[in-house]
C-alpha cells in the first residue's frame, strides 16, 4: 500500500515534506525487497531440508531447517556503528518532521473559502 502526498500537502505544505515522502518511499521499497529476499531464503532452506535430503549421497549429513529466525546481521552491525552525532541528527530531523505535521494540523481548515450566496 503506497501512501502518497495529498494535493494540499504538495502545494501548500512544507517543501521538506516532499523529501520526507520520497525518503519514506525509498525505505518502504527497500524493506519490501529485503522481506522478499528473506522469504526466498526460507523457501530455499525448506527445499534443501526436504528435497535436498532425498538426493543426498550416503554418508553425507542431512540438511536441517534453521531452528531460529534468520536476522539481518548487517543491519544490526550498522546500527551499532552509528555515532552519537548521527543518532542526534536523525532525532532532530524526526522531531522537525513531526512538528511540521502538527503545524499543518493546526492550520487545516482555516484557509477554506466559504461560498457567499
């Protein structure tokens, strides 16, 4: 499900929202790709543990399905490597981004033109 900018957000909102929506879309797509890749890895392990074991040579150890969920080790390592400065910058950006939504919410409905008649 793609969540895009509304007409009013694009034309009357903060210009930084465009960048935020773009970044959010990139992150959403990256996550979907990683989930699809991880799903394929589980299927490969399942096939190896079933069909692969049927065709194994005598004396060869049988393949087993993983006993624990597969984690994204690279992401965990990258998170640990982030410096405090990077974390503070990300927190500041997130705070400013949320404040823009609060301000937009306060202004919502105040600029509507009422018909005279």
